[in-house]
């Protein structure tokens, strides 16, 4: 397949980045179909998997056929990324390997619980570079904080069960589609998704809610860590994160032959290098069965020396996606241990 034959490749290639799928476990027997785990065909967050399966089936056909097509497409992008010396084309292939918006934009009417559904409203706000970002917003109860939720790469803005976990505790929630996902404008990139989260934080502040927490899942943990390293928040929660994309690709065993070489990655999402700059209370939750080993995440956690209070919870039986109900005890214990808020604490706009 020639470079010019890749369907949808733009004439002017823009920066793209790589995401992490939690099914990369090098100790499992390797199968060719495993490669498609990185393609986003199957959600890493399987809490509301019936929605995912229904959407995928309608859009892409039977699962076996989707797996085959995803595998071929991914291998094509990865091989061309390795073979080309053109930086712009390499950026484009890298982008296609990472941000996998498979589900499109969720509708509020998709939320099963009518009580939860009536609390959610659609919003549009600008990223810090002006692109229009689509999201869902729930007002907090009283002066409770608003949690700005950054999702994984699969394209599901927030699962119902995750939304319920936060709303049932009185938190406000802002969940959003990364640029190029759902109804949001633009093309996803590492710098771009950082601007999206900065815009989300600014939007919440401008609505008159000064108390802010960040929650990032998988890829979103890397996004949240970047913004948390720039300014303080009431708390930062990183779920199923990883140290860096380069380390993810190095630890994939034989599957690393079908992804870009670590040294050629322009996308970094290097949380480990910046975690020491986080100055907010920090909670990290990781599954014992996650493909990215909890022991490495714990080593990274120990480097968060700037956090005034921090907790690490390893849930032994959990994989990359952790059911919100399973995280509830860790979350509640962390919230109970948070230091008293200073009434004059300021969260500056980006």
C-alpha cells in the first residue's frame, strides 16, 4: 500500500498523538488479533459495554470482521510510520494509531437513569486555542467541587456508572469530547487535548464554581497530570494511568513490532517526568490486572513529592477499566482525608 493510498489522509498533515489501551499484557500468549486492542474497536472502559457493542455493531459490522479490519488498518499505519522519513506523514500515521473515536457523540437521551439524565445539560466551550469543545455539565450540590473528567481514547465521553458515582456524592461534573471526537471541532493531538482540558477548567470557573477537581482515566490521566502540574486544584485523581507512551510501547513484547518505535514517537504523555510538579492532593487508582503494571505506577506515584497528601490504591482483581462501584471505598476514604480547603484559594485561568 503506497502512502498516498491511505484513506482519509489530509494533504496537510497535523500533529497527532498515541493513546494507551489497557489490554497490553506481555505475559499473555500473543495473537495477531490482539493488535486491534489498540485500535479502539473495543472499549477499554467496559462499564456500559452494551452501548459500545450496539454502536460498534451498527457502524462496523460483526465483531470478527471489525477485528480483522482493525488489525490490517493498524498494521498498515504502524508499518508506514516506521518506513517513512517524512515528518508530516509520520505525524498523521501516529495520530491514526492513537486517538480512536469509535462511538461518536453520546446523547443525553442515552443515559438510562431518568433521574440522572435530567441533571445533565449539553454545553459548548472554547479550548484555549479557540476550538469549540462539546461536553456535558452537571451542577454541584451547594458548594461541592466540580469534577472535570477526562476520558480514555475510545471516544465514550463518560460512562453512566462513572457519572452516577460522582453525582451521587454531590459533585458537579464536566465531561467533554476531546477535539475531533463527538461534536468537538478539530483534530486530536497531545498539545491539543491539553488545551481542551484547560478550556474546560476555565469554563467551570467562568460559571462561578471556584472549587475544581481533575479526574483522568487512562489517556485522560496523562492529560489531567499535565494540567495539574501547571496549577493547583482541590484534588487530582488518576485512574489506570501509565508512565509514558514510550514505556508502553517498549513493554508490548512482540506486539511492539506493529507500533511506532519509541524513539520516533512525537507524542510523549510523559506523566512520570512531571508528576513531581503536582501540588494538589493526589489519588491514584490502578488495577492489579491492568496491562501496564501497577508496580511501575506505584514507583511513579512515589515521585509525587509536591502533593501535600497522596494515596495509592491497587485493586487486585481489576483490569484497565475499573468499575466505579469498586473504586468507591478508595474515593470516599481519600475525600475524608482531604485537608481543609482555604477559602481564599485561587485557581487561575489559563
